[in-house]
C-alpha cells in the first residue's frame, strides 16, 4: 500500500465512523474503471469495512456482471434503462449470473433521462418484484431536458426526483440520488429525504441518506471530495511509474539499434 493509499484508507475509516460513508463506487460505464483499479478500490473498501457499488456498462452487460460476481460487489447499477423491456433485460441478466434470489448483492437501475421518468409507471412492477431500487442520476437527467449541468438543483429537477422518491416509497424500493452532489445540493436532498432517500453519492463515495439531516453535511462532502482527489492523484502516479519503469531499457535498446544501423550503413 502506497502512502497515498494509506491516507485514503484513513479517510474512508473517518468517513465511515463520522460522516455516514457506506460504500465506495466504481464504474465500468462512463468512468471506465480498469480491473486493476477496481481491485485497488475493493481492497481499500474491505479494509475500511465499507461496501462497493459498481455501475456496469448496460442493462444486459453479462460480462460485467460476471466480473462483479468474481470481484465481489455489493450494489450493481445498470445505466440508461429507459423502458420496461430494458429493465426486464437487466433482471434477466441478473438472474442468469446471480440466480433469481441473490444474497449479499443488491441490483438497481439508473433513472437518468426524461424518457425513463415518463415510462416509470410501466417499469415499477418489474422493479418492485425483481430488483432493489433506483439511482436517480441528476446530471444526465438535467442534460436530457436540454438544461445546463449547473441547473441540477433547480426546482424542476428536484420535483422530478420527488416523483421517483414517491414511487420508491410506494413500492418499497431504495432511492439513491447522485449527480454532482455538492454542498449546494443540501436543501434539495433534505426535501427528498422527507419522502424517501436511502443513500446519495458523489463520484466515488456513497452516503447513508440520514447524513443530510446531520449537522456536518459540508464536512462529509469535503471528505468525499478529498478522497476522490487522492484517488485520482494515486491513479496518476501509479500509471506514471508504470510508464517510466522501462525508460532506461528503451533508451539502451534505441542506442543498440542506432549502432547496428550505423554498422549496416558502413558495411553497405
């Protein structure tokens, strides 16, 4: 474990004990987490006694599901599920890999477009019977409405999340809210919590929903942001070392090649 990783582990333990951290998060989808990165994150999570959430590449990404089962993840999220048919495909893929009654792993789908919200009523029976919850992706939802990214905390977006929250409350589904969760999101999250909010997430950290009712929401977000920064710095440094580990060998081989080429020219 590198010094940066040791510092990250301390952050996760502090977040677990004082700021409602319940999981760390990776994505095979937009973030493009590599297998070695996921293994490092899993190691940190297990040492910190936290769960791991993984967004797979699509509703029927069977290879991703096999990988998630091999590595051992606690929350699986399928992105861009916009129809009841796509949701059934996700549930079928889950059944194929994990069986119809998986233990220890929960399965959720992303609600991240206007189209999904419009189709939600047709999707809820399958979700309630076969899955565990919904992750509301506020950034993509906002962009899908043709609004700028900075509008995620506007009334129209919060109202949309409240529709999903009420649906989850009625059907006993977890609701997780993501999408640029920063300090400014506190009022919206507290309003959503009054209906249903089980968890909320930044890019790398998943919180218990009750954190929004605490007195140090700002501190919790600051710690999650610091963890993500350390994660990115550690990733950069790791790949920099890998990129440079053969530099001297490459220089030596280039020199040999140049000398051999020079001898060939003389011989010719």
